[in-house]
């Protein structure tokens, strides 16, 4: 039974409609790498969670399912660091590399199918699992060029002068096309560290007749600008002027910065705002690992949720180092507050 094939028709998808039908908000899933490791995957590789596409796709599916049962309405695929260039450097052919990208989408779609099967078996909530039939979106992740470099440069956005708009478009073009045709509902451009990469994504969406919409998520390490130092307002305007962008926001940024960032974005766009912060821990780019105990607890994370909602965010989830417990708690807060939530004023 395939009741969940991706929404292949751009014209028929409206994020506003989706949000309206889901009480005005939606829950995005949480961190993938941490969970894959918890399930036994070894991610010490430049391809990071992309490596699991080759070695253990079942683990990815399990993590996706965990997030759906925690209450996530949107799954982000395991393609953040999966690139044709990266796979080919590992010795795969171009064809095999493209097939792996498509596989990241089909794994998420399989998890969604399995979830729908479980949900149709009956009960709403049992043993803390959220089991109800609702519209679930699969968002195909596209990490920034810095994520491919695997040197942490998506956290500073400085690619050097040799990397131009044309370089970035050329780098991303085929991946975006493959993912757009693999059955996802939308593309999630994530951890965008600078304005030039946002421009590259916007131009690709327009020029290459991509049939599904996209969201843009920027990251910040000072609560004011994006990580490269480029103006968040200017980056938001790039997203705002692209018709295919159906939501814009922030990911992989400490929770304490989020409110101010949403408020400044809201001044220049009326597109739905999304946020999926990291746990607040610091990433050590040299050692390529998260520095433990620099972050906030799940309770602290969740205490922000209503503030973010009031500030104008309608899509809320977690990025690195967040878990199904984080997402379950976000789901709980949002579903408890939805009856009294103030509708967005614009
Ligand atoms: Zn992250």
C-alpha cells in the first residue's frame, strides 16, 4: 500500500495549508547522527550520517520511525552530508552516488509508510508513543558546501575567495535535482552559513525547474548575524524573494539565540518561520566533535518552545544533539498550548 508517495507537484503544495490543517504548527524531527550512534552506527567518517546510507539504512529508518512516534510531523532525510562528489571520492560511480541520494528519501518514505501502518492499527497514544494518522512531510536535506568539506566550515561560512556563486551552484545542482525527483515533499537547505550560498540555492530552484518547494535554514553563533557575519536580514530577503521557498528560519544554533533571530526575520518576511536549534553544546571543528556538557537540558530546551511560538515560529524541532525525547517534549508543549495559541497576526 503506497498511500504516501511524495508530493511531486509544486503547485499543489502550500506550507500555509499544511500548517492550517495541523493546528497552525508542525513539529520537525531531531538530531540524526547522535541517534544513529546510539543505535550502534560508527560515524567517524567525512560522510558522517551519509555513511549509514551505505552501511546501515535500517538504522536510519529506525531513527526516522522513533521521531515519528515522538510526534514529529516532518522527517529530514539523511542526506545532509551526502553528496555525489563525496561518494565518488569513496570510489562509487556517479550512478551509484545518485542512487544513494535517492535512497535517503526512500528510507524516510518507508519509515512514514511503516508509521502509517502502525497508526492505523488503532490507539492514539500508548506507552508514550504518538500514534495518529496525520500528514507527514519528508524533507530532503541539503547541507551547505561547508558540510561537504567536512572541516566545520559550515560553522564559519568562510569558503575563501575562490568559491564563487557559480562554484556553489555547480556543486549543488545535480544533488538538488536528484533529491527533488526522489519523492520528497520538499527540500531542506540546512545550516546555510552565508548569503552567497543562499543565493546559489535560490537561483538553482528557479533556473532548474525544481518541482518541489524548499525551506532555507540559516545558522548563527552570535544571535544577530549568520555564522559568516553576513546580515541575517539580507539572507532572509534572499529566501523571501524566491517563490519556491515556503518557509525560512534557523537551525543548528544554540536555543538562547533563537527568539531574537526569529523576531528580526519576521520583520522582513511573511513566510512561515521554522526553527530547529541544536542542544546548545559547542562544536569543536578541529576535533570534529561536540563538547559535552556545554549545552542545555531537555527541560531548558523545551521551556523555550512557547516563547519561540509566540515570537512567530510555526515549525519547531531540534538539530544536533537533540533526541526523540526532545521532540516528544516539544510535541507535548505545542499540543497542550494549541487550543490557546494566539494566531499569527499577519
Ligand atoms: Zn545541527
